[in-house]
């Protein structure tokens, strides 16, 4: 059995299965990227709930796995070379898990880089823009009298959705017939925009039928349904 006691995070979230990958997360769009990937690729893992309402993300134990105090983060006892690996940032974790499992990142160089292109599209565009809509539409920003910030992010979200809808035209997934980490990165944010931020009508999602079609197919996957519930409440 691998000794994880040198890692401070395990003092706050003791592992029941220390040989398994340890996930520190919440079922947010960024969090479920990783839990869905773990369910899809079949790597044994143990999910620990980081309660951001009570400030778990600012504790020394969590900061030992992500100094940026954001979920998700992982501690993999079976990291490269058989040594434990601590890793944060959901995009980096997706790439790591894809390479570790040999799944969901095409081996062909061209397809691989194109998949990473769409992963970056989510991280640099969809995530930040949709998150701003959430703030200005559902949270504190909704009370601002000046609606120009909200409209700015709505307009940009519509542009991004148009790009995504065009990419998905005639395709099962972002990369065609191949389901990849790009889908796992982007679709949780589309789902959040509709279900959590209640902004589907605001951005006119009905104008993007390919996005809605692929989202519906994604939500039917058994691994996705399990991953969306991890860590359990």
C-alpha cells in the first residue's frame, strides 16, 4: 500500500483507498470535467468534496494541492514513474488522464492537436464568458443597474456558441465520430448555462441546434450521468 501521509491534503480528506487516484472537487462545470473523464476511462478513484461555501479551498491542506485555491485537483498515487503526482487545473488533468489511460485523446498528431485546440477554446473562451453570464444574470451582478456588462458577455457567448454549433454541424462530437476530452470540457459548461445559470433563453440557445443535439447525446452517456454526481452531496 502506498503511503500518502506525507501529503497534507490527506489529513483533511483521509483516503479510504490510498492506492486509488484521489479527486478533490465539486460537481461544478470544471469539477465534472474530471469526474466524467474518470468515469469514462475507468481509472479507480476516490472523490472528496471540497466545500467552497465554508472555505475548504483556502485551507492549508487544499492549498498544498492547488495554491490557486480552485477545484478540481488530484493526487494520483500511481503517477509517472510510479511516484505520486499532485496536479491542478482541469484542462491539465484531462490531458494527464487521457495520456495515463490511453483514451479520449487521439494518437494521430493532427487530431491530437486539434482536440487540444478545442480544449483551449473552452478554457480561454467558453468557461470565462459563461461564468461571467452566471455572475451578471443569476448572482450579485444581476442587481447592477448598468446592464452593459451582462450584454457584453451575452454577445460573446452567442459568438462562441455559433462557432461551436458550426463545428458540430453533421458531426456526432466535436472531433467528428470520436468522443474526446474536448467534449468533456465544453459540454458541462453548456449544461451549466442552461440548467444552473438559467440563461438558455437569454443567449438564444434555440438558435444553436447542433449544440443542443450533442449536449442531449452527451447527457445520456452512463459515465456522464455518474460523473455529474461526483463528489456526492
